[in-house]
C-alpha cells in the first residue's frame, strides 16, 4: 500500500513541476537581422541588432527553404521492358539504386508503348531507355550514367 501511494505522490509532484516550471511561461522573441535572417530567442534583440523586431504575440512567419532543399530537376527516364527479361530487371534495379524516377512501359502488355518503341528504336531488343532524350539500347550502366549527367 505504501508503494502505490509513494508512486502516486511522485507522479503528482513531477507533473506539478512540469506545469509550473519557468519555461512554460517564457516568451519567444522573433526578429529579423539586417541580413534578412529570422531569429527566435528567449530574450529581446540588442539595440541596433534587429532590423525588424516583432512582438512575441505576432505569428506571421515566412517559411524559407534552405539552399540545400531547392528544387533539383530530375532526369527524364523512360524504360521499355518485358516482364521476362533479366536485363530489364537489372536496368530497373539500376535506376532504383540511384533513386532516379523513371517510367516503365511493358511492350508486351501495352500495344501503344510497343508501337512507340518501334518508332524510336532501331533494334527490337529490350531494355530500351530514353534518358534526357538520349536513346540507349540494352542494359548499359555506363551509358545510363553518361546520359544522366547531361541535361
């Protein structure tokens, strides 16, 4: 019985400490420096440090993407395959391992794709890749890599 009441008292005390801690009542100051960088601090900016100080109650934050997250154009990759072709599976695995988006067309299941491939490719074999407009017949990782570099 003593153990249960001790545990309950400790839990109550812990929750009271969390609720009444000073961090629960602290203010957040948001200000923009002269270089346009937004700062979030627990104390107001020093005189002359903030170009645009804001009151803590204001919530008009403008999200800016970091330079490393700017949109990177992905290569355009089309892959004409058949379900039974082992080299087609290797080609698919190649693009997946490089995290490259690609669109596959099974020429045995999609008559329109087969017709399109026939117009585009000189040979009848698969896999047939179009990478950034460059046509590559067969499984050729070195040629895939070269074509991916070009845009």
